[in-house]
């Protein structure tokens, strides 16, 4: 009897969740994030638990949220600190040791190149160099730090 009652209550809750659309798409977006599933459900115009589960499952199965976040598509906002500069990535990867020396000393050719690739205005370069020098241990956080981490760390301290 208890099992039947529990099943009935669960079924009623589930059917109720399917039948009652939400009040606004904003709450839906907070629950499901961005991505293809989110975009599909937005077009359908349904905001229920079932459709939210479908949106999240679609995003997870297809792995499209990562693409959406990094590209700023599929209803996702690209983080402001994302560096999508291939020249910067190549430069840092090829000049890790020289860049470490220049950041530690607060100036140098490789640091000038990074400032140029990042787009630091001439009047702000001294401040940029001082900030990197003061945060050297955060930028080069270990002896095994990778170039992508160095770029992320530079972005995080500025």
C-alpha cells in the first residue's frame, strides 16, 4: 500500500511538473546554462522540468557548452578574460624561459612583445610590467607550468 501511494505521489509530481510551464525563460536559463539544448528549448517555448532535463542532457551528450562558452555562441557569453590570440599562444609557448626572466626583472624584449600582443597601451605598459613582476609566483606557479596556464595567469592578475 505504501509503495502504491509513493508511486502515485511521484507520478503526480512528475506530471504536474510537465504540465506547468515556468514563469520566465530567465529562470530556465539559470538552471540549464547555455548551449544547443538551451537554444532548442527556447525555440519550443516550454519551461518545465522535463524540457530542462532535455536541454541539459542535450548539452551534456553533445558537449556543445564548451564550444559555446569559448566561442560566445549558442546563447553563451564568452568570458571577458578569454585570450583567443594565436600569436600570443605561439609566442609564449616558444619563449617561456625568456618571458619568465623578463617578468621577474620587470622588463625586457619578450615582455614588450607580450604587452604588444595583449594590446596594452603604451602609457599603461609600466603598470602592466609592475603588476606582472609583483605577481610572478602566481604567473609561473610551478616549474612545470604550461604556456596556456601562463597566459591564463597573466590574464587573471590584470
